[in-house]
DNA sequence: TATGAATGAGGCTTCATTCAT
DNA sequence: GATGAATGAAGCCTCATTCAT
């Protein structure tokens, strides 16, 4: 059973390992060998699954997107949009230690990819961020709040900003403080619930 | 006299060039040669002014810190703390095109340096960010607002977040939108002015 | 029946594909995968038919030899040796576009194999060329021309030379010009016909 | 004195080494390290003089062109064009052992480069061959022979062909035999001398 | 001080060949 | 037999750093 998964799963293993290692070490400081080791795959074999390092980075981005989609799907089960948003923020706070150490995966990746000339990989990163923006906007809209688009921008921007500060100052408490402020803000918004 | 200036000036030239090029290309993708070229200094000569690449990065950080100090000094001439804060935000909005293309210099540098193992260079980046935090806190305090510490965190966090989104989505308008929101927010704060 | 043919046919498919692809891309720039693809055979399967890449190259050489044998057999049906030789040259001229693009298959292969250290594969290439030399010598001898050996050398040498120039200068007209000169030369030779 | 040449001469050293090693081993089988070793230069340093392996190959081609120019300059001192051409052929015969082992430098290089996709390096090889064609044509024209263009093609074609056969069959005597035939042919041409 | 040149470690990628099913 | 996957040895190239003058 484990074996039947092996072959099909190796690609996945690599994606997961890439997502994690790239988040921790950054794109440029991470070698293919690093990822191969983390995935417990021989270096040469990586190229059977991904033609270039860039392809692996893209895969890591996709992995983050998938993770995010899984998270929002989870949240969508909550009946109330305000509660969904608050649960999202709660999740951020829960990740404060990771954020303090490595920052927001998508955000830091986006920053790094932006410096590359590679065709449109930065755009790809933007797309992942937009996933979150769009989901948030839907919640605000469902809530009946005015300017849901702008509110989403504010929320996600606040998240990226507090992640960055938390990371730069190595202080998880920032995440708590600003997270709670966001929770209050969400509560203060007029809306159907 | 010209000569004594020259060598002192070369060091400065390198710092300025480093700050600019590192902001645009990122730390890892920038070579010593890139910076040397931008500063119009022969490659071999760089090492007379900076022992290692890391030292150059540090210098770039210091350059950013100096620039920031110059900016806040400028703002400090304004009589009213609320106006100072609003002028700061106005400056951010004015930089929207740079932000869309390259992000916030200090923020992106901090993100990249965090991924390095090098001794404490990430801390250094944090220090630059804290300069801004401290200045903002002083303004809020002078304004008589409650929790000036938290307000500074919110303000600077919002700046970093909106810079990141602006950059990731390549849309300067985000900077305008969120910047205006911050201006309104500053106006809404209770205070002595 | 279909199946028994299949596996025998696959070997042949690979030989034909190898001959073609190696001619076009050269030995060193051609990968096993290239040949496998051209032959529509899974990569891993190639090794059931040929132990090494070298064996495939040898097979391509044999394929060229076989092709050459088929050609001379065809020509041998002509009653007159002078006509046979002229028909050979006519065939060369007819191949001018291929020659302009890729050169003479045997000649270019010989040049490349000569650079290898591999045991005697260059000798093998020489053998294929000698097939042609020997056949030409027989025709000259049958024609009663003096020094048939030397004439064969001159004829085949001229062919290799004009192929190379045609290829290097990418000009098929060279093949026509020099081919016609050879035809005149053959006509001018004293002989029984 | 030797030292003053060192720095300026290193580029040249590399060109000469490249020309020789590439002739012997072929383009694809030759590594940068091979050339670096032959030139007694550390591998990493090669890239200071030549940006890529292709650039080195180009340089080798230029070296061959230079060598050829030197040769024809030498020949141009002879008063009679027929003698110049005969001296050229004599030189070819004199090189028979090299030809038997490695073929004609320009010809084999042209064959190999033709298989590459690299931008126009094959054309470059053609240009070197054309140098020889043009020189020969000038001699035939000066001799007053009809169709000097065609005669040059015949002469150089014969050279390439006999080099290839000599190399493929590993028999220097072919060079002697065909070389002498060319000498007779040159003598038989009507002309002013 | 100034500078072109030198050095070598390390990263990405390709590919012939071998395995496991 | 058949086949996708695995493996590791090179090869090309970049670059921080050091040297020699």
C-alpha cells in the first residue's frame, strides 16, 4: 500500500519538500540537493519530475495554493462569513511561531520571485495571493459590508505586514497583538450577522 | 583634496549603488560586479572598502537607515505630529511606482536577509524597521493617542503589507487606495490637534 | 505472427531511426531518448535490443552499409560499368538537398567516430566507405581503365569533398556543379564502352 | 620578458590550445577542462577570457583562419600562381600523418559544427573554408584558367575528400597518391606559365 | 591605492545505463 | 519481454574572494 503510492507520490513528496525548504531557506539559498535530501530522493532523480529548478519553485507555489484552498474550504463550512474571517485570523495567530521564524510562505516567496527575471513566476506568486484576496472579498460581500474589495485588501495587507514585522523583529507577540486588533475590527464591521 | 574626497566618496558611491541595486535585484541575484559597475568602481577595488559581500549588504542597510533618518528629520519640522504621520503616508503613496516594481526597500531586504544564516544580518534589518516604528510611536505618543506602541505597529505593518501587495500584484493603485485609508484613519484618531 | 514480427521489427525500427537521427544531429548530440522517440519505442526498452549507445551507432553504420549495398545492387543491373558509375553520381546529385543540410551520412559519421576512443568504431566507418571504394574499383576495372584503384579513390574522394563543401557552404548547387564535372570525367575515360 | 607576455598571451594560449585539442578530440568530446589543461590555465580562469565554450570554439576557428591566412601569405611570395597552388598541395601532402590521424582541421570542425543548433557557428566554419576557396580562385584566375571558380571548388573539394578518406582509412599514402594526382592536374592546366 | 587577472568551490542540468515490476 | 523510474557521474558555468603588480 505504501509502495503503490511510492511512485505516484514522489512527485508530491518533492512538491511538499520544496514548499517547506523554500519557505525556510529562500529560493536562492536553496539548492536542488537540499530539496532532494528533504524529500529523500536522489538528486539526479529530481529532474525526472521537474525539468528545472524553476519548475520546482512553481510546484512549491502550487503546493501553497493547494494548501490555501484546503484551508478556505475548511472555513467555508462555517455558517457565518464573519466567523469564517475570524477563524482565518485565528489561524494566522496560531502560526505565529512559524511566522516569527520564516514569515508568511506566500508573501516571502512573492518577494523573492519578484527579483527574478524568469518569465512570469512573480505573476504566479501574485495569483496565489489573489486567491486569498478573492476569498476574503467573497466573505465581506456575503456579510453585506460596503467595499468588500477594499476590505479584503486591508485584511490581507494587514496579514502580510504583520507577518513581515513579526519575522523581521523575531517577535511572535506582534502576531498576537495585531491579530487581535483584526478580530476586533471584524467584529466592529456592520453586517448581517 | 580632490583625492582625499575621492576615496571617501568611492565608499559612499558603493553604498548608494549597493542600496539601489540590492533593492532592485535582490541580495542573492546581485553580484559584487553588479554593484561595482553601478558605482563605476573597478571590481577588484571594492574589497578595499568592504571586506566581504555581507559588509556591502550591511552598508546598503545603513544607507537605507540613513535615508530614513533624513526623511524623519524632514518630517520633524512639521509642527503637528498628526501632520507628520500623514506626510509620511503621503510619501509612501508618492513612491507607488517604485513599490509596484520593487517593493519597500527595507521590507524586501529584511525578508531576504532573514533567509540567510549569516550572523545577525537579519537582526540588522529589523533594526532599520524599528527606527521607523520608534519614530511613529513617538508621533502617536505626542499626539496623546492611547497605545502609541500598538498604533505604530499597525501603521508600519499596514505599510509593509500594502507595499508587498502592490509589488506582488504589480498594481500601484493599491498603494493609493490603502494609503488613503491610512490617511482617513489618522484623521479619525483622537488627539491634541 | 504479428507479434513475432513486432519484436524483430522493433530492432529494425531502431536501426533506421538511429541512422536517420544520427545523420541529422550527429553522434554526440543525439541521446538514446532521441532515437527511442524517433523509433517510437520506450526508452527503457532500447536496451533489450542494443546493449549500449555504441552498439546503436554501430547498428546505424550497418544500416548505412545495407543501404549502400542495396544501391550498388540496383546499379549492378545496368549493363555497362560506365553507366553504373554515372548513375551513382546522378544519385549523388539527386541527394543534393540532403547533402546541403546534413552532409554525406557515411562521411560525417566517419568524421565523428574518428574522434572517439571507443574500440574500433572508426575502423567500422572506414569499412563502410571501403564498400563504396571497392565497388567503384570493380567498375573501373571492368571498364578496363588503368589504375582502377586510384580512380576509385579519386571518385569517392571527390564525392566526400563535394558533400562537405556543399554542407559547409549550405549550397546544393555545388553538388550539381561538381557532380556534372564527374560525369564528364567518367565520359572522358578510355574504356570498353 | 616571458612574464610580460604572460597576461596578454594567455588568451592566445587558450586559442591555440583550443584549436589543437578541438581538432584532435572533436568539439563535443572536448571539455573546457581539457583545453584549460592543454593551455596550462586553471579551469575557472578560462571564463575570464571566453564567456562560453562556444566562444572558445569560435576562437579556435579564428585561430585556424589565422593560420590559413599565414600560409597563403607565405605562398603569395612565390612569383607564379601555378607554383603557389602546387606548393599548397605539397603542404597538404606534407601533413599526411596529421590528416591520417585527425583529418583536416577546418573540414572536421565544419562537419561537427553543422550538427549544432548554435547560432551560425556552422556558417563561421563555412567562412574559413571560403577563405581557401577564394584564394585558390584568385590563383586560377591569375593563371588565366577558364572557370577559376569551378577549379577552386574542385581543388578544395579534392583536398577535403582526400583528407576524409585518409582519415577514415587511416592511410597517409592516400594523401600522397591523390596529392600527386592534383599536382599533375595543376601542371596539365593551360595557363600563362 | 588601484586594478586586471586568478582561483576554486559549488550549483544546475544532462544522460547513459540499470532496476523493479 | 516491456516499461517507467532511478541513479550518479560528469560537464558547463558563476562568483566571492584573493593576488600580483
